[in-house]
């Protein structure tokens, strides 16, 4: 047999950088090295008990389900959007898939038009566009911290070629920055999208992890063409369950039917027991709400403390409002880093691993300029179940963080120390 030739859409593709970071840290751990695992954005918290019980009870479910998902779950997801976020979707507007990642890919496959991607952006959007054969148009970040989408930028782009079909990706709250669009930004964005008939994919996978508990969706202001994607991975700590949801406005039902058709020809349907258990997650429930209140308090305390620590040694750190991530910029230390031979975020990430044992993901994996020297930190290296128990007995103060989030605490201090010795005029923590 001759050598196998790969299709050009796949050639050169390797494992997604965030998953690769996990593989890398696991192999270092196997070699006996202690590392701080800030690479993969996996929730450290356990799946809430009512969901685990529901999954146990559904274990004998064995039949294929409709490609769009179990009706009861679609109903629960539609109600969730209505009651939690004030956005009206019907059960038939919802599609269930094995992870939101898969649903986003299917959408890129089905939608005929340009994909507009603000920078920074989640790692998988671009490789998926390539697989789907889509044209990507990048919108460089501006606004606050140079990391948010400016509606004027979008308007300029649309004005230049008004007739094109476009799908804009908006990820708010955002991975990697932890920032979320403000009400005013969403209003301005809705106006531009309406004027130029831009369809929006609003990736809201971190919505329930807003520290304030209050989330604003573009779908509230631009309901006719905002598709909302979410899932269980982040707020229910259930990444490995693989359950994602996509809500499409009724006017886009052609797209929704296409998604269901492609689903039926590829994965058939999402796991039946997982779907059955997921109904519990989307129904209003005191126990899950109480779990979320604690999770948000822990994340807010940890990220707030870590951001202040790194800011204190001279890094540029956007203030996160949700999720697990910090996206510090080392540009203020550029000269000192250059003297160490560190010119790009990849050099930086490697040096941080070698000298502080902290695993990071370079900002260029999210579309940033490598010379902007940003890295993403996922502050998830701690035992979430232990932390939840600890918080039940006291406040989320510094001694709580040090005691219950010890690896994360130590990893941030290691980074702060390393940075401080490069900027000797600032205080060493
Ligand atoms: C912004 C964003 N969207 C989508 C996903 C995919 O999540 P899942 O496929 O687990 O639902 C992730 C996971 O990291 C993410 O960070």
C-alpha cells in the first residue's frame, strides 16, 4: 500500500492546544514532576448530586433518541432560557448535541457565509471553520484592555461589502479573557447586526458562572438572529458527559432542520441516559442553585485574588467577571524577557513551565499576536468538592483560598515571584 494522503483540510492539524496542554502536564506528572495544571479549562467542581442521581436512575435507557434531542430536555432548555435570561425559545427551537463544540462545528458546516471571529477567540473556532471549508474574517480586539469586540469595527467591515452573508461569533463571558460584554456594548452590537443582517452565534457556555449570578445575552436585544449555544460542561462540572445545547430563533428554522439532518447522519443522537439526567440540570432546583452560588463565590474569590497578585507585580490583567480564566499580559516586562531570549508567548509559556512548573496556554492559540506576550491561566488546579465543603464553614477569604485551593494558590505565587524578579522596582509578594 502507498502512503496515506490526508485531505488538505486536515493536513497539519494537531490536538487542540488546550487538550494538548493537559496531555503535556499529565506526562510531566507521570515523570514525577510537580506541575500547576492551569492548562485545560475543566471545572474542578463535582457534578451536582441531583444530576448524578438522575443519571444513575436513567442508566437502563438504551434507545436512540430523536436527532434534535429528547423532547423533555428541549422543553427544559427552552424554559431555562426564558426564565433565567428572559429569552423566548420554543422546545422545537432547541438542538441537543454531544457537547457544544460539536454543535458549533455543525453550525459552521451548515451556514453558507463568512465566519466573523473577534480576537481573542476560543481555540476551536478556526480549526472548525477550516474543516467546514468556511472563510474566516478576523476582527482584532479593541475597547477595554484591547480585548473586546468594538461594534464600530463590525460596522466598518459590513459597510465595505454590505451584501455578504455573515455569521459573527460572540463569546460572552469569554474564554480566554473572562470578560463579558456590557449592556451598552450589546445594544450597539445588536444595532449593527440588525442593520447588516448578521447572524450571531452567541457562545454562552460560561453564562451561569457569572460571579454576579446575572447574565446578559445578545438574544435579549437581537432575538431574531441570535443563536445561543451552551451546555453542561462548565457550570455543572460535567465536561466528560458531553452534552451541549443550541437554541435557534424560529426564523432560522431552515438552519435548525439542517443541523438535525446532519446530526442524524453523523452521531445519530446524544447519549440517552445523559440527556435524561440533563433534564434535572435545566429545571429550577434549589440544590443546584445553592451549588452554583458556592461555585461562583469560590471562583470570584480565587480569580479576584490572583488578578490582584499578578497586577501587583506589573502584569496587565483584565478583571474577569466569570469563569475560570485569567489572561495576563507580560508586555510590561518585554525588555527583561527579551534579555532572557523570550520574544513570543510560546517562548514565555515554555519558560514558565520550566522555571515555575505552571502550565499555561499561549495567547496566540486564541488568535493574539505572539509578541503581545499573553498567556491563559485556567485556575482549576484544586479539589472542588473539598473547597465546596470548606466554604460551607466560613468565608471565601485568603486563608480559605490558601487552605482549600492550595495548588492554585501556590501556582499563582510562583508566577508572581518569577515576574517580580524581572521587575525589581516592584514589591516581591
Ligand atoms: C468558549 C467555549 N465554547 C465551547 C466550549 C465547548 O464546550 P463543550 O463542548 O464541552 O460543551 C468550550 C470549552 O472549553 C469553550 O471554552
